[in-house]
C-alpha cells in the first residue's frame, strides 16, 4: 500500500533555532496535509498543499510541496516553546477517504 | 461550531465488559472517522463513514463495532476487548474525503 515516510523521528532544538521535518512518498500525491499534535492532545490540522511546487506560509511556519508531488517539508523559523509537539504529514490513501499518516516528527524545544 | 466532541474522556474496562464510545460534530461534515493511536505512533485508521454509510473498514476485529445513527453522531461499540486494545481512540470528521480532518480530543481507553 501507499506509504508516507517522515524524517527525522525526533528533533531537539534550542529555542530560537530553526526546525525542518520532511515527508516522502514513493508515489505521486494528489495532496498532502500537515497536522500538529501537542503532548497529551489530539491532531490539529495545519494546512493542505495541492499544487506542484506550492509554498505556503503561516507566520513562522513554511510548508512546501515538491515539484513531483512526492515530497513535502515543514520548516519552522526561530522555534518557540509553544512549537513543541509531534508534526504529522498525511497523504491520501489508495482508497477514497483513507489518509496515510507519516510516523511523525516529535519536536522538543529547550528554553 | 467547529468542534468534534467525544465521550467519555477516559474509560477503563475489563475484557468481558461492553462499552461504547461516542462522537459528535455539528459542522455538517459528511465523512466521519475512527482512529486508534498508540503512544508515540501516528493515528491508525479503523473505520470511515461517508453519508452515514460505512465505506472503509481497515480489517478491524469484530470486537469493535461502529455505528452512525445520523449525520452528526458516530459510535464505536466495544465488546470483549484485549489489553492490547488499550490506546487513544480518536474520532474525526471532514466535509468530504479530500478536505482537512477535524479531530476530537479522544477517549483514552484502558483494558484490564
């Protein structure tokens, strides 16, 4: 089945440093979504990318969708302690309605 | 109202018990989902309902039985669970398949 690989699994940064997580698929994705899950919380939708080469920004967060629509990245500039959590990418599965989540990248930020 | 609510927040049950998890949304979403999430793992899809009909069952054991009484409600009936079924059970909804999913806070289930 379709798989979405995400790296790294963990990232520890000092507050103020940048952070990037990468998502890769072996097949072309029609779209990719990003979610954030705080410790003890539930996934919260961040953004959806649809177009090849698309770049979207949300304050300090920059999301990119690769030209081939097989990879995506989330970059956080100048991390803050409020950024801690696990970031998941999710691609559409082989069946309509089925999303395939990456394994997630857990970010910890040292103040 | 942009919330998905789930009850109960926590549930402890024995292997012979029967219990139900409930999920509700009032956003007019036509797709609703049940996920299971183990610690430090991504959400794992269990069931998808579209327009109140079961459209995806990810080979979930029959001890889990979903039900969609109407377009706003989703239940997950539990019977004869095993300790390895202990996890966070998340409900989600979306306008349709291709849109973002709104997750509820989850029910943290412990099976003794």
